[in-house]
C-alpha cells in the first residue's frame, strides 16, 4: 500500500491526507504496510503513533508529502 500511495499523483496524495477520517485510514494502512515490508523499529513506532493520533500526524504528512512526495518514514 505504501508503494501504491507513493505512485499516486501529488494531488491525489494531498486530497487523501486532507480529509480527516480518510486521512486516518490511509495513514494506518500505509504505515502498517510499510512496517510489514521493512520491519524496522522506526516504522513500527510510527505505525503505533499513527494508530492513535493519525489525524494530527496526517496533517504533518500532508506538508511532508507536498515537499518530498512520500510520507515520513514510509518511503517503501
């Protein structure tokens, strides 16, 4: 799912991260799939944080996505 998200246009990525409930779902799915792919500690910690505070992290990721075209710690 992380690679699917990274292949989307920047407009689609931003729209997915802008809508609060959709933002949270996208964050959870992308983060956990990135963890399952990389199995690193930082992606695990980020996935756990996003599970409980995904909306707030999503808005930070919106800015990050505008700058770098991928989510923080989910470049998979």
